[in-house]
C-alpha cells in the first residue's frame, strides 16, 4: 500500500483545521438539528483526517471506515434539509437512520454485491442532495450564488465516497495507489468548498 | 568564540535530552491554558513570563531528576538506552546538580510570583520525583496515579495564578489530566511491554493483562473527556469550541473502544498519539477562550 507522504500530511492537516474552524465558528446562528448534523459531518471529517495523519493509509483498511465515512454525506445532507427544507426533516432523518443502519449491517452480513449496492444508493442519494440543493436554492434566490460551492463540495465528496466504496468492495474504479494519492487533495478541496460555500451563504 | 560555540553545542547535547522537550512543552501548555482559562489578560507580560519560566524550569527540573534516578533502568530498556545518562555522555552528578538547580530556581520563582501557586508547583514536583519515581514506580503499577496527579498540577497551578484561589474548575481540569495520563502512559506500556519487563518495572500489562489495560484505557478516556467537558463548561467555552471538544472527545472514545475490540500495535500507538493531540487541542481551546 502507498505510504503517506509529508505533502499528504500537510494537506490532511489543512483539512482538519478547516473542519475545526467550520465546527467552531461556521455554524453559529443555526437551529439545533442543522447545527449538530453539520457538526457530526465535519467532525467525522476532522477525526478521519487526524487518524489518517497518525495511522497512514493503512487506517483505511478497517471495514468500520466505510461505515463511519457514510456519516459525512448523510449528516451534511441532513443539515441542508433541516436548515432549508425543514418540512422534510422527519422523513429525511428516517432515511439517514435506515441508510446508515443498512450500510452497517450489510458490511458485515451481506455478500459483496448487495453491500456495494446499498452503499452506492445511500451515498448517491445524499450526494445528489448536497450537490444540487445548494444550486437550486441559489438559483431561486434563497441564498447567495456563493452557496453553490457547497454543491461543489457535495460533488467532490460523492466522487471520493464512490472511489473509496468501490475500492473497499474490491472493485476499484481507479488503481488503489492513484485513489490514495488524490484522496488528501480531494478531502482538502471538498472541505474548502464547503467552508467557502457556508461562508458566502 | 569557536571554543564557546563548541562548549554550547556539547552542553546542549548533554543536557537538552534530559528535559524531554515534548512532554515538558505539553505540560507547560496545560499551565498556560489553566491561567488563560481564568480569562486573565495575556498582555500581563510579567506574570505570563513568570508563569512560563517557573513552570518550564520546575517541570524540566523534575524530568531531569526522574531521569537521574531511573538511569539504571533506562540503561536496561532498549527504548531509553541511548539517553545521555545511560550512555555515560552525561555524568550522574552533573545531571543531579542540573536537575536540582532547575527545580530550586523554578519553585523559588513560583513562590515569589504567588505563594499558593508556588506550593502547587512544589507539590507537583514532590509527587513526581519522590512519590512516583523514587517511592512507587518500581513497586506497583498503580504508581501512575501519582504520576497523573503530578501531571495535573501545572494546569491547576496556572488556574490558581489566574484566579487567586483553588476552584472546582481547576480541580476538574487537573482531574482531566489525571484521567488522560493512563491513555497516554498505558498505551506506551503496552507498546514497550518487553522493555519494562526487562527492567522489572511493574506495569498494568504485566501485573494484570493487556485486555484489562485496554479496558482501563477506555474507561479513563471516557472519564478524561467528561472531566474536560465539565471544566470547559465551567471555563465558559463558547458553544463552537464546546462542539469541537465533543468531536475530539468522541474520536478519543471511539479509538479507545476500537483498541479494546480489535487490539493491534497500530491502533495502540494511534491511540497514544491521538491522546496527546487531544490533550493539546483541549488545552489550546481553553487557552483561546482567554482572548
């Protein structure tokens, strides 16, 4: 497996600091549900970044990584729904709960193909929401055009999530080392997009 | 000039490793954070400088005295066998004098700054050198409790210097450090289990078992996060910082549980490093609150 480089560590550290900033300063003024949804999403990103810095890419070998990393798109999309479309909060919380539980259960019990389909569907729905909801909100004038950057972050996390999911499922879209070499940069770009998007809301 | 330069280089090589700079700086940060947690003005330069210098000197002094006393077991353990006292590069008497001078100046400076603050610094040094290192370290694995108590003294002392008295926040901050110590030291004693066995130093893994040790690490991690949570409420941390502390605490807890569920050397060392980062982050958050 590719060893983690100094540059990878620097990129991950920048990701961690940005996630820390977003949790500390970027969520002020929001209600309880969106605040904690975003906190969990950025929190998982922060802890995952720290663990990658400490443990290297070998830390990705555990099945638990796939399960926990699902929380990032699920909770960020939940944050968007509860913040902007609160009338759909209950049904989306149900989806988040079912999606997360299904991913966790199928990781350990189902065959590879079923587990991959469940993961792709869960990631896919959450990813589509994060990508397109900010765009729609921005076009309709509810938020400023800069908020589209949150959608860019969503697209990047969708890409990263799929690359990792298929890698873990044993059917990598790109060679493993290529995925690992772009991962720190992808995480940084994604976090930076989110940060900028939330800032220019 | 050349002669002086080479003397300085030689002195640095002989004495600097005796200080354990990373550990000393981490403890110094806890002291500064304790002070800042009382929302004391950081531009109060004489007090901040006095606090920094007295803590730095007394923590360094106690570390040197520990290393002086433990030089025989350090020579046995491969991990520590290259320390200057073990290799003979620094003579024991030189180290003893160096440690005593640093300790005396550090404690004296602390007493001049504030008598209660100075007494707490002295208590920390006494617990660390006399109770932990000289009396208990070679007798019982539980000696780390005393090591933990002395580790909690800098943050308590800093808080006392800021507030002028001992309050529940300061005690809770010290408890946080006390509960954090097992996560830090026990993961270390798992990783270097053979070293400690070789030197016949009782540790939790050798006295009880690896699994019991991991359970203690998990429980103490939870207690540390609870203590820091309570203290941060008392300090008046902003909600944003509180959320960040919750996230970092959750990471520590999950890693401790993971180490319990599927133990491996990688996870153990990951926990050791994460615990240090956690402590540093928690203290920086308390520090920043003071601004």
